[in-house]
């Protein structure tokens, strides 16, 4: 809700009947889990490689 819909912690808390602290904690835990998955699966390396290839392609156009 926070990242996809742009809700604040307070808005999410009100909608779900939680405290803002609970929402903040859950968001933090979710980000940590996602970061671990991204690192384990190699998405960061793939994204860095993709950007590097795009940069080289852009230089070829000059």
C-alpha cells in the first residue's frame, strides 16, 4: 500500500486498524526481505549489467 499506492504509514494504520509503529515495522521488515531476495537472485547484478550495456549502446550511437 505504501509503495504501490503512495499511502502514508498513518493512512495504512487507519485502514488496517494498526498503529503507525506497527506499519513502519512491517514496511521495514518487508523491505529487508525484498532486499535479501533481490541480492540472492542476482537482480542487482543483472540491473547493473543492463545499465552498463545501455551506456555502451548509447556511446555507439554517438
